[in-house]
């Protein structure tokens, strides 16, 4: 069925019915009411004929199209556009309902528009998926009404379109563009001063104020001074050491199922891995991946050849959390078997208690002995918000005391890892990507990798 009556029709019908009721007491109104009823029927029929009349040179009087990418980015706002074209000879009023995937649980995707003859109108809205996987869009329903607006005709387009939701490649592209234009500070990435000369020599250049005096090349300076050239002082220019291996180790155990702002910790880790790996490639390092839980997961050897990011994206797309406890001994065995060169290991996991971390500490110490290990785990932001609210009752004081105990244990975990020379990062989930990039750049600046 494609023809529907509008609220205006029912309002007019109610007026006519009320008129007939009044005409029961005032018989002289009966004639005008019959005329009104006939006029309503005639206008309704005319309205339907207008909507079903063929448009000149077009197969469909109203054309609609939903425009979106071939994949959506998880945890990011994805732009969706709807194009509406009016091929009628008169202006129309439209109501557009987009049947978005059930995962979004939204019932407000309805847009009203007024479109003149021959005009095209664009409607734009955003969707933020919170889980990876396949999402199915239903039909794009367009309800068109003529200026009479007594009936509406429905048009349906773009039915049953399947779109996969991948890790946030939009976030990756954003950081990539900022890195290319040296604007990473806009999103919180710090400028870190390089320490020492643990970098590769690149070239000799003239000295400028602010250069490290220890970089002055006295032999080259003496040769320039002998020629009488201006700006006799020259310095050695160094570049970061390249082709270092950066591996992201992602815990897929039950501790990573915890959600924050709709996204699980695993999805936060996956999105951060995608961005950090891309930044590492831009810094001419090699990026690799290891996933693990109670059993071995996916692995991708560190590389920087063209197409490596696409492989990484495909592997990350298929990762899911498990319900069992993570086996860190298995992780150590995987790393020892697959990663032969000293590398930066960024371990995304979560420890809620000091005792839970201490049970895994022997394996973390073994990893840090052979590699540069950074343990990344998460601050409970909801717990922090609870602690920031003033306590007014005895029960609230008691609850906040317990909550503070859990928050303090997180800080103790950091101190315990530092005690054994293991680098750690305690971060809020929403700040994970920026803080991890800062740590990576810090390690590069200090020449640790």
C-alpha cells in the first residue's frame, strides 16, 4: 500500500461529522454538510490523482537516495546524507523516515522538508555505532504530499543495504592529517623535547639560535670559516631512528568487556591500536599486532609496506572479547616465539586490583626484560564521577570510602609496575588514544626504541 490519509484529512472529516451532528438539531445545516462532504471527497480524489499522475520525463515523481560510506567507523560520528528530488510540477511536503539498523535503537530518524518543483534537497544526520559487525539498513521511506495535503504517497528506496562497522578509521585519518601538518597538539598530543643524540645522522646545516651547542660540528665549521662564508657555525642534524618495531598487544579477556560511554574497553583498545600503528608508520617504524585471551589470538608481523594498514584493519574488525580469564603466560610464549627483535610492546589490558596485577607480574617482568614494555590500563571514570559528588549521608560516605579504596588500588598498580622498571599508563578510556601517542612519542624522543 502506498496511499495514506493525512492528519489534515481526518481533521476535515471530524469537522464534517460534527456538522452532521449539529444538523440533527438544526435541519437547515443538513444541505451544506452534504456539500462539504462531497467537496472533501472530491478534493481527496483530486489530491490522489495529482500524486499518482506521471511526472514529465521521469519514471518516479519523487526520487530519494541514501548516501553513506561502504563502511562505518566504530565509536565515531558517521555522516549520512539523504538526497530528495521533486519531479512533480508543484511543490511538495515530504516526511522522510530512514529505517536505520536496530543496533542504534533510535526511533527519531524522521525529517520534514518542503521541496519546490525540480529542486533537490539534502538532509544530513549522524550515526555513532558502538559495536563492530554488520549493520543492515532498511528502506528509505519518503511520504510526499501535494499542497492540498489530504493524502500522502509513499516512495521506498535503498532497501536492505548491509554496511560493516570497522574500527574507527575516521579517527585514524584525523590523526594522520594532523600528523602530516604537524598539528597533533590540537588534540592534546604534546611536543616533547628530544634528549641526547640517540638518533641517526641526517645532514649538516647552518647553526640557528636555539640549537643544542653540543651538536656543533667543529671540523666542518673550521673548513667553512677558512672559506670566508657567512654563518660559519654548522651543526649536525639528526633524525629519529627508523624501522623500529611497535607491537600492540590486545587483551581480549573478560576484563575488556566493561563498557564506558557505550563502547567496550576492547573497542577503545582497537581504535587506539589503529591510530597508534598509523602514527608509527608515519614515523617510519614498523607496526605489528598480537591479540590474546585464554587461547592464542590473531597475530600480524610488524611491517610498513603499502597495504599493511588495510591488513591491520581487517584483523581488528574480527576481534571479539572472551568470557574467560586471560592467560599472560600464553602471551609471553607467543611474544617469545614470534617477536625476535627488541620492540616496543604496548599492552592494552585492565587491572582492577593490585592482587590481580601481581599474579601476572612475573610474565610482565619477563616481557620487559627482552622488550620495551608499556602496560596500558584504564581508569574507572564512573567511579571518579561518583567520588567527585559531595557525600551528605552516612551511607554515601561509606560508599565513597569503598570507591576511593578501588581508585587508590589503581594508583598502587602504577607504583608497583614502576618499582620493577615497567612503564605504565593509567588513562581514562576517552583519552586512551592521545595518551598512548604521547607515550610513544616520548619513547622516540628519549631514544628508548
